[in-house]
C-alpha cells in the first residue's frame, strides 16, 4: 500500500489522473489515503465527479476529515450533493459534468462550446437543452444530430420533439441500465421532482454497474452475501463472514429436516429400505425448485413478469412440475425394479455389483418413490417459483432466492410428502 | 402473427424501420416472414447491418430463399459476410456501418463527411483512420477529439499515438464486452489477421449481449439449459425440454446416493438415529459447495483468476471449509444436546414439543454429526471450487457448475464421510 503511494507520487500528474479515473484500479481509495495531502488533493480535484464520489466512499472517516479541507470548493460541493444518494442508485453513479445549453443557441454555437469545454465533460455526445432560469431539462439532442444540420439551425429545431427520457436520482442503477439499454442511449439524464437537471449516468457507468450486479447475482444465487473484493483479495475473515452467515441460517433451517425425520423414525424402523431414497427424493424437489426460481428471478429482473403475474406462473408451474415429476418418477421406478432384478439374478458381474435387494415389497417401494417424486417435484417447482415473488413483495432482492435457500425450504416438505405416501402405500 | 404483419404493412415506412431496428421487439424474424416480399425487402434493406443479420438468423430456410433475391446487392453481400461468424462472437454481433476515413483528411473534412453520411452509420463518435489501399486499421480517433482541435488539423495529429484496441471476429462477445468496459470505448473495431477492418461492435450491442449472458448464467446456475424466449412466451414443450434434460441427468447422478445408502443399510438398521441427520449433513456439503462454486465462476468470468491459479484456490478453500465446517458442526452439536435435554426434562410445553430422544449414545451421535460436518463442508467447498476450473479446462462454460450439479456431486461423498465417521465413533 505504501509502496503504491510512492509510485503514484512519482507518476506524471496527467497519467495519475487517468489511472485513478478508472474504477478498475483496485483499492483506489486506500492508495489515495496513503498519499500526502499535497499530492492527493489536486489529484482528487482533477477526477471526474462520479469517480470523486466513489473514492470518497472508500475513505475512512479520518481520511475524509484530513483531505476534505484541502479540496477545491467545487469538489466539496459535488461530494456533498452526490453523497446524498445510495451507491447503487442512479444518483449514486451519476456525474455532474454534462453539456447543458440554453434553447436559443444554434448548431454552430453548440460546436464552438464543445470545442471549448468538451475536454472536461464526461460525454459531449448527448447535449441537454435547459431552461436558463430554472435549470429544468427541456430536450436532449445528440452531437450526431447537431453535425447533420446546417450551422445556423436553432437547437430546438434539431432532433425529435418527444419529452426526453430521464430518471429520478433514487432509481436503482439496474433500472437506469435497463432504460439505457432499451432506448440505446449514450447517457441518461437524472432530474429531480421539478425536472431540474442533476446529472447524467453514462453508458460506461452502466456497463460497470451491470457487471457488478451480475457478480452480486451469481454470488447470491450461490447462497452467500455479495462481496466487493476479488476472490484473491478478500481477507479470510471477511470471507468467513460473507459465507458463514448464510450458511448458518441455511443450516438452522435444515435442522428442521432432523425434526421431521424424528417424527418418521418409527416408519424408518419398520422399513429401513425407505431411508435409502431420502437423499434422492429431497434433492429432486430442490433441483426442480432451483430451476423455477432462477427462471422467475430473471423474468422479474427483465420486467417480463410483474408481481401481479404470480398466478400466471402458478398455472404454468403446476403442469410443468407434474410432467417433470412423472418423468423423474418413471426413471426412479425403473431404476428400482432393474436393481431388484439384478439382485435376484446374479448372471453378470455387473448386475451382481449393482444389484440391491429391496425386500419382498420392492414393487410397493418403487410405487412409493414414483408417487412421491411427482408430489415433491411439483411442490418444488411451485415453491421455487413463488419465492422470488414473495421476496420482491417484501422489497427484498429476488436474487436472494438462491438454490440452497429453495432446497432448504423444500427439503422438509419433501420428507413429509415421501413419508405420507409411504404410510398410505407401504406401511398400512 | 398474421395480424402483426398487417399492422406493420400499415405503418409509415420510417417508423417500421425504427421498430425493426430494435432487438427488443420479440419474434421480429417471424413477423417479417409474414410480410409480402414487396413490403419486407425494402424494410430489411433499410435496417442496420447487425440487425439484418439477426433477423436473417431467425428466418426459416424457405423464408430466406423467398426473400433473398429481392434484397439489394449490398444487403446480400453483408449477410454473406456476417453470417460466417457464430452468433455469440464479435463478428456475429458487429455492424459494417462505421465511419472510415483516409489518413490525409483534416478535422474539417471529417466533420463535413459526418454531416453527409452520418445518418446511415451505426455510430459517428468513433472514427477509424484506414489505409486507403489495404483497408487496414491505422488509428482510432473520437469525434470529441475532432471537435477540440482547429479545423485544419490533419487527423493523424489528433488523439494519442497508441495502436488501437481491436478484436478478432471469432472472439467471444463476452470478451469484446470486457474490452469495451475496460477501456470505456463507444465501439470496438473488428479486424482480420491482416488488420483489415471488418466492422465494429458498438456499446449498445454489448449491453444487449451482457444482459443475455446474465440471463444465461442465472438459468445455468439454476441447473437448467439457457432459454431465449421470455418466461411467458416459451411453449410448454420447450420448457420441459430445457428443464427436463438437466433434471434427468441430475436425478440419475443422485441415484448414486441410493446405491451408497444401500451399502450403509446395515449401519442404519443398527442405529436408526443416524438416518435423522442425513438430509442435514448432505445439504450442508451442497450449500458450502454452491457458495465456493459461485465465487469461482465469477472470478473466472472477470479474469480475476486463471486456470493456473487453481492451487491458490485450494489453499484458500481448505482452511475456509474447515472453519465453516467447525462452525456448523458446533451448531449441530449444541442442537442435538439441547433437544436431548428437552426430551429428558419435560418442564415446558415448548421443550416437550421440540425434544427428541437420541438414545443412550446421544453424546456419540452429537460427536459424529460434529466431526462429519467438518469433513463434509471442507470437501464441499473444495469440490465446489474445483468444478468450474475443470469445466473451463475442458472448454465448457464454468457457469454450468450449478448449485444442483455441485450438490449432486457432493451428496454421495457426504454420505460416505458421515457413515465412515459413524463406523469409527458410534458403531465400533
């Protein structure tokens, strides 16, 4: 860390600014904190506004107090304005360096203005026409459109007349990403309730946001808290914290299976053969649940489904679950009869090694497995598909409905279904 | 479908072109196939090259034969050139409509050229300086840079002198996305082995590609084949195919647990109490495995880890697994002793309801669960973290290492570890 600080101090200033203007540089905040205030302050002042905020977020309270008085007034103002927004909101990733012009300008005036101030702007390709008094957003034109018209054209004559697409600063960055992607924008204006221009979210920020969201999603789906650091950088303690929390919750949930199994202990004693298929039965419920969960998580994230559509999902998942369950049930049924057959006729070495004798009631055992699988897979599909809806309903991230979470929910029910079927068919 | 065709025929031409130039419009290919050739051909000719290719991919062989002769020669040429590349490659999503200029032009000439042809180009913000004879890519400048310099500046004097970043057409679209995101590009040039310019991949295409990749990843992690259609659009048969395949494979893999349980049937008969904790033990292995799998999948996707780093992961996962296993083991140990205590002292209704009597050897049972959990969680973490490496090594997508896949792998081993520990501690 200290060594990194010395390297930065020795770099040409322009290069250092370029380096720190990229979110890809790991631990930027820590490195800047290591620098002397005389080196750090001008560096931070020279960064783009969104990167200043990102750095600022990474500093320790002491670092902030140390550095803040040495920053330019404009930088402090930006930090104060932007730090109000949560890091994963449009306001949290926006920048205030956009090209804003009055409605009276001509195309030539815009080109001259860009030639003058273009270097300092995050993008010059989206141009925002603002009311000079109120600073409200009136229209958005693109530099391409400006290039295509005669120089004397007034900017309000350029492009189409539709109201510009904009977002509230508190909108989630994923929703901002969706708008940028849907309308193929280069930047998305962020406005307040009075349509006053606050800043822009650029396509670069959105790509970075999409990549982070994807990482978060994959980690949550794996049944753990999302981590910011890369795998090799995270400290062992942090790793245990991020994984241990969820693992312990899932474990405690899963102890309910021991509870359930306790109630069926008597049944197991009567027919130990039942215990052989417990892992098979409950994992099938978990697997089908995990499939429907991942389908629904994605459909919700892409707005293909809304909360109100839950019943459409129910009427699709029940037949799907029944069909999949019947398929697995049939495989299980054949598997049991086949192995029983192997155990009775030892005519091949292969059969002798594989064969398992399930006792005199092997046919009833096979039927029990068949019937339970239909029930368990259908229940799994249904529970797995409803979980993301329930999480969304309670304003939680549907991506938290990880495969392990679904499996834990479905395991107890799977056991209950299996032993209920066994009581009717096998243990009368 | 037919109705959609009639609607399109009735639309103003410009609006129809805008509509079909967006990949968001579902089933575009089918709708265009429904149109009469006289309506469809000019519409397709007017689309951007990358969208022409995407539409063309969606057509049936009959549709292609019907429409192809009526398209302009230039469109047919584009289709022939671009259809050579796989849909998920840079070549498959690139467009041939970029701004290419000779090295001798001035900034003013570039601006005049853009004013003239800009409308037809996918982007005018990235400008490619090409060798006029060979069509090889020499430099990339941005329109912003052109705007900042005096009009008489020769383009080779603009911007920095570094060799432009470019990709081979066969590079995966995800790698192209990574380059665009890393270098904050608006477009990425695609060149052949001789650095001849083939086309550009724009940031819009990349966002669309990222979103599709994310959907694919989430679905694969849920243990199913990726689907293209949205949840409510996919036909029931297609849904069964995409889910049933993986579900059946996982089920057959999971039947190994029944095989394993068969070998331990004798142990279960001797101590039925052992069966109570089977779901708990194996699911803990699956959960910890699913966590490390998702961590490694993401680290590999972001190039934070390469194949050679597998041993770094091993030396991190073993202590992590031991620590997490000890934690879960301790919870399990306390849980067993507590419930045993409840069952012995019925002084509360709560205790009476919860209590479970694990027999005279309850302490040994608790120790068996404790010890097995350490082994199972450590093995799960290790197996889960290695699986994505193995898949990548065999050129398969690491994201196929879904939580259900990992759980299936780990379940049999979990049973073996559990019964091995039980044989030593409990069943001597």
